[in-house]
């Protein structure tokens, strides 16, 4: 089973491919597109049309789900600019990996009083990851951006584990 | 199933009226919106609630609604209630409920629950269709017009098969179900129209048999569901059951066992339990004396604290769902502006007080908890009728959808709480040379292993052109439509052949069963049937014309064959243009099938040859 990527969400929303988006404007655009394309308002007489309307509405919903989440948005942007970059760059810098694993270990053995500071550190690590992804994208370094996206998964996973314990 | 087409040529002077129907576990009701005002429809006695009860009387007569409820004590084993608990389920799923029902339920050959009345077997879809028919009849009398389209509500937590089964019940009742709408979403719509403020709303819907909670954002007429959670096996009936246990416990042990075997007494005990519950919503304690003949007299006093202690674990389960919905919505409890209560069971004081202390604010009480769902359905019906473009609902799928991979694991394709419609496309291939079909098993649920999720059915991709293993590239699109029902389409990408999909649902009725039952219902509603048959025949003819034309373009055929196929397609197309009746269309379809049957294989194989040749040239 091979996943066939959905259409470029930036194209679906007629937006330039950029990482920074204004949330309020994005939501307004989403509601506007939905009003124009939702099957509730476009019940076609022909069943073929109806399938097309459904497909278009699905595209808009799915694109919004990607665009509203900064990390998913970053992945979509990388994939659109440099198809296959995310698949090609799964190998991480050993130094980065060692640090991330160390942090994960700390989470696994953290005592109650260590949870709050760890949460803060992981939050900061993720903010750093995102800034690094943004900088790489700005420099058209999509391979670098892809590597950092994969790296952030370790931090996200550790944070999720921490929240599950708390 | 595809959406039904909009009927053309509606009388322009009369606005299109689409019913909103709340098809409940214990009661059902209809509402309609004409102009800006939505109103519930009442029968001549002024009653809006139609008990969701069907009685198959010994003389062959069938009663529905209040008449059937009145016969409950007389014919407990022939009176069917709470059918919503069985619809779209397997017998195994339904078994815990079956044990509590006073009528017999048996397993069918496909292991689906069937209501057993004497020697007759009735599917839950049939029983529901009788209720829907009664709702429709009541509505038609109230409006003074025949009505054939509806929006029907279901618990948000209903899965794909339960939704599909509800649509089938509507079809059997001669109703075109324009939309399956989630109950809490419908209630939010009624709240929003009735002066509710823009902002984030939590809808807490505790009915007779099901519990739902949804978090919505309302903004400029757009009602967007952020998350939903629930339990299809939690409701006021469960409160009753706990009280029934209390009543039975007062009987001597021997009598207790025999009561469980006797549907007449069980029904009386259940009814007494319900009345106790209702009294305990007002009073601090309630007494009951139930004469059970030679089994003795059940004499019980229940205080409210006792009742509350008994139901507290159930109420806690609803709060766990609320917590999950809030977390999935990605908002905090403090962001929730209003809490809307829906369903008769929210009248229980403990439910209100627990919810209030959990959320930190009192619930909004302006919406009638019995009517909100039907009113909301009527509003959405009006939108679908094309009468109101100012409102828009964006709902979500309650449970993730996935596909079974090697080793019985489920790979999620669509995550729960995704806004619908939503779709995902995956590519599949064959494992063996010349393989012409691929089986896909689709599951719904949150667990990692297939055995812990609900299987929706087997999807067989058939008609794959024979090729070496791994060469076919079949793109399969899984689309969840606005009803929350999955539609699967497949296309072989090298040949552009639309692969046929054979769906064998694990639960509910097969398409053939639906057809057969519609035939059987002929005597009840010949007009309904003919109308629907005509629509379906038309759709089939249209699809055949379209499909054959596509195949003609794709295939390389000798000119004489092209000529004969063209002739048959044209004849069928003319029948469509002339609005011919179902019989004539059927004859036309058969004629075209005859002509194409002899060359169908050639069409496919020449299309494949062509595609393969191009493939070789390219590489």
C-alpha cells in the first residue's frame, strides 16, 4: 500500500507556499471556501457532479486540517517544494539523535517534581526545532528542513509520553 | 450508496418541504421549517412524541407508536421497542441488549439480530422503517401534503454500518434520506437559531439508549463540530434497569428467577422502574408496590441518594466522554461558552449537578431537550432543500477508519474527528501474476489490532486487467461523505479502468436484501416503491450510457461493433430524454447489455493491450 498524497493544500487555498500563516485569515478563508463548495449548498441533480462536489469539499477540509497545524503545514510545504524530500532524509545527525534519546530517557524515569521543568525543556526544544525548520526552508534547504522535521518527532513523542504520565 | 438526486420539476409555487426526523430509542418526532420558524409536528391529539414501538398483533395487524405502546403489557413478546439498540449491529454486539428486551431476538444466517415474532423474522431496519412510516404519516396529516424527503438524526457516535442501516430503514419507509445528521449537531443548530451566541458550545445529549457529547464552534452561521465522543450503550434505559434490579431484589429468590423468564412480568417491572425514576427527579424518595400475582408483591422505597449512588458510575462514564471531547477539540473547558442539554435523561438532577460541577458553570436550559434534535434536523432539512444558504454545518467522523495490513494490524486511513467530507487515496497492487481482484478489509475504531475494531465489510476490487504481479496500480479512494458513510472508488491507473467494487457489509442489510424488502413492502406502499424504482432505474440507465460511451472511447473495436453499440446507447439515451417509465428503461438497459455482453471482454482486453503497449514504449 502506497500513500498517494493529497493535492497541495496551499494550492487548494490559493495561498503562496509560506510557513507563516495568519490563523484568523486562514479560518476565514476556510469558511468562505466551505460556503462555496459544501455539498449541503451544492446538491447537484447529477450523481457524477455530486461526487465531484464531495471530492472538492473533502479537499478543502483536508487542506485546512494540514494548514492549521504548523508542523503538518511545514511537511506539506517541504513536500510541495521538493517532492520526496521527507522520504529521502530520514537519517538523522547522530549528535542530535543522541541528545533526543537522552531527553526521552529522562522523561521515562522522571520523578513527579521533574515533570514541570521537563515539559518546559521539551517545549523549548520543539520551538527550536520549528525555528530551525523555518530557517532551512527560508534558505531553500528542503533536505535540512526534512531532517529537522523528523528530528522533532523524538521531542513530540517524549512530550506525549510526559503528558500521559502527568 | 450514492446521494439521491434532487427531484427535478418541483412545483415552483410551493417551497420544497423536507422533514426533520428525530428517530429515537424510546420516542421519535418530526419537525418542519417553513419560513424562518421551525416547529414540531403533532397528531390530532396534539402529541408530538411518537413512541418508537411496534406491535405485531396475533391477528396479523401491525400497530405503531402510542397504539403499540398501549399493547405492551398485553403482548410483551410481540411488542418491539428500543430497536435503535440493535440497528446496524451483529448478533454478538447486540447480545447484551437482547438479554434485557422482553421480545425474542435470534441470530440470522449471517449472524445478524432478527426480531422473532412467532415464526416471522424482522430485521431492525424493517422495524425502524415502520416507525419512520408512522412519523411520516403523522407529519403528512399535520402539513396536509405528501412528504417524501427527510433528514434523519442518529447519535454522533454511530459508526458507518449503523448510519447505513438507518438510511436503509428510510428507503424502506419510502423516504429519501437527504442527510444523516448527528443528534448533538442538530441540537446545536436549534440552539444557535434560537438566539444562541457565537462561540464555543458543548452539547451533552443523554437519551434513552445512547450518550453523545460534541464540542462545536459557532461563527457567522457556520456550525463547526470540533470533536465528538460518546457511548451507544448508555442512557436512561440503563438507569431504569438499575431500579428494576432493586424491585426484583425485594422478591423471594425463587420468584425472581421465574420473573426473568416471563416477558409479561418483566415488562411490568420495567415500566414500574421508569415511573420510579421519573418521580425521583422531583421527589426525595419514591415508593412502589407492584402486585406480581402468585410471585408475591414487590414493595420498594428508593430514596434519591440511593438512586444517585446507583447511577453515579454511569454518570461518571458520561463525564469521561466529555473530558475526551474537550481534549480532542483542542480547547479548554474555560473556552466553552454554553452547555446545551439534550435528551430526556438530562432531567435527572444528578446528571445536571455533576455536569455543572465538572464544567464549572450551569447548563443553558432554554432549548427543550425533547424537541431540540428534531427542530435542528428540520433546519438542516431546510438548508438542503435549498431554502436557506445562510447556515452551514461542518461535522466530523466519530471513529477512525483503517485498513487491515499484514499481521492483523490496522493502519489508520482517516482519523477520528476529521471534518467530513474527507478523503484519502492509497495505491494497491497484485501479488500474483494474472490476479484480477484484491480484497480489502476496512475497520472502524481506535484500537491497533483489527480484532478489536469493528469490521465494516469486505471490499473486493474486481475487474483488474490480468497483468504480471505488482504491475497493476490501483488507486483506491476512501471518501467519507457528509452522512459519515464511507464510499470507496478504485481505478487501475495504467489502463484507467474503473475497477468494480464488490462490497459485502459485515453488518446490516446487503444491497440485495434492501431490494428484496422493498419489493415485499410493495403492498404497503406501491407508489413509494414505483417512484423509487423509477429513480433507481434511471440512475442505472444513465450510468450504463456513460460507462459504455467511456469504454467505446477507450477500446479499439471493429466498425460494425462500434455501430451496433452506438445504436443501442443512443436508443437508451433517447428513452432517458423522453422520461420513459421504469419498465421501458429496464427494457432499454437489457437491450444494451445484450449488445455489449458479447464484446465486453474484448473491450477490456483491447484496452489492456493498448495500455501495456504504451507502457513498453515508454520504458
